[in-house]
């Protein structure tokens, strides 16, 4: 009797696990929970030119994405980070966009940035492990310092699927154990 119960329980767990896995795959294929989402620049609250900030002025990625080296998330820049420079820099190319930053700062409201990258819910991408291992931001996000306002997502990062990550782990001789990304 105990053996029959154990077999039934194990079978139930396997079926539920399969349904969850296959169901998650179906969502990705349908685009409902795609591994990476693309957000058009026009839908961002402020038209932010990475090529001006990271390129021309060589501001380090982690000045704005402050928690990348110590957190699983890279962090969304708070308006205070922007104001660190824009208290004195009016933004000669797009002063109207800087005015939006100042409005948020004066109102004490965060800039409602829209997410650009999103991996599937069953995947964990700890930024701190990658940054601390010496992986440059450009490895996954492309040449951000060359991207203007309209180029919000690097072409190589539009498809954040497992094969892309595994290829990098193989090239870098990094662990390919399932629990590295799935925990």
C-alpha cells in the first residue's frame, strides 16, 4: 500500500512538473512571457541617449545601474543619479528631456522607466556574479556606448534564451550546472 502511494505521488509530481515546464515554454513561444522584451524608445518617459552618456562622456554603466556589482538586479537609475550632473548640465542637445528629469526631481517622484530586458520567470540572472567575474556589460547588452535613443536593445540580446547563455558559458568555461540559473 505504501509503495502504491509513493508511486502515485511521484507520478503526480512528474506530471505537474512537466505541465509547468511545457506551460512555461508555451507562454514564451506565444510571446506572453517572452525571454526578452523590446521596449521602443518612444515609450520611455525620457528619451535617454546612451551614446551621449556612456559614449561621449564615458560615464560608467554602474554610475546609473548602481547595484549591478552587488545585487541580482542592475538597478534602475533613481532621479537623484541623473541630477548629480544635470544640476549644472542643462543638456544642450535635448534640454526638454532634461527638463523632464528636473520635474521628477522637484516633485520627488521617480522616473517611471519601463523595463527593457526580461528573462523568463524560471530563470535567475544574477548581475553581481557576472560583473564580479569580469564580464563587461557590452557582452550581453551590446555596445551601449554607441546606442542612441532609438536603439534601446542590443541586437545580440533580443533573444535571451538558454542556448545563447549556454554558448557564452561554454566559451568562458563557466559552470553549466542547471542550478546556476534555475534556483
